[in-house]
């Protein structure tokens, strides 16, 4: 399927590894002109090289901390009028909420709620004027089914979800869509760190915890990042213009509810 994205421009945040890189890879395959952002130059440049080798389309890497005004400014200077915005950030650390201080909550909100909102604010009106825009926020399955040890993520990402629910309906008539992707257990470094934290908290081995989580998923496996990237690319496509305001769970069927 031709997604109708060749020549479009996109910003993809936290694209040096994991689900952000997979999303950038999928968009690059569709001929999108990409700007990718992350904090570490070495792994971001490596990601750009890997995407170029796989697709023939090298994204422009921008070293930026998008939780800061300067970081967002650098990113927007490199791509001031994106057709596509993929917001993404590493999740805050897991743990017992009793041990978190106010600064921990503020940092979580900055990374997983306020920074995405600031980027949306900076790019949305241009999308409306051009009558094409696709905004995809990478959140978490914990928005749908909260996990106790992910308290910081639960709170911050759910706040972003509520904001998007109102915004999406107000801009849909302009061919601008805003959706959230809720990943479950994908084979990423973030998953490995969460499994290590769970093992520590339950006084078990990492291998035991990993096998338990893997085998309790209906698919009996973890998700592959390229599966997530392909879904993100479709939501950004010309064909996805009638999908907006949705929280799309990609978890291998782990969530047991009907809705």
C-alpha cells in the first residue's frame, strides 16, 4: 500500500532507539523527509546511519532535549513546518510512589505531557493552514491498564491523553488528526529496565520475570519494534484521515477488556 507520504516532512522525537527509531524507519521507507531528535549524539547519528542504510533516506539528526524550550527550539528550527509530528520520550523510572518527590513528578510531566503539548502547540496551526497534519503521541499501555510501579508514567501520560481527547475533535475538519499509540511489552531497552526493576522489587531473577511476562502474553512473545513503526506510519498516512482522537493499544492482546 502506498501511504501517500512521499515528500512529506516529519519530526520524530526520541528516535535514536526503540520505538521512536522504528517509527522513523517506517516513515523513511515511505519517502518522508525526516528530522529525528534525541539527547545523545553518538546513538542518534548511529540511528540516522542505520535508517539511511536500510531505506536510502537519511534523516537529519538534531541533538535536543525536548523537555526544554531550547531543545524544542533547535528541533523546530530544523523542521519549522512539519506535516507529521511523532512525540515520544523515555518513560520516567518505575518505583513505589511513596518514594517519589515533587521534582520526580514535575520531571515526568515535563517529559511525558508538557513537552508533547508544547510541540503540538508549535506545529498545529501550520498543519491546519496546509490542510494536512498527522500527530501521533507514543504513550503506554499503562494509560489503559495502569501498572502500580509505573505511577509517574500513569499520571503524566494519562494527562496527555485527556488533553488529546479534547484537541483531536476540534481540528479534525482541517484534515489534521491526533492519535495516541499505547505500546505494551515490546523488545526494547525500556522493557529490559522495567523487567529488571520488577525482578528487584519482587526478589526474583530477571530471567524468571522475563519469561513470566513473555508467556502470559496471548502471543507468547514480546512485540517487535518494526510492528509498532508500521502502525505509526499508517496513522500518519493519507488513508488514515478518518481516524482521530483514538488510543490504539498495541499489546498482543494482553489487555483483557472488551473496550
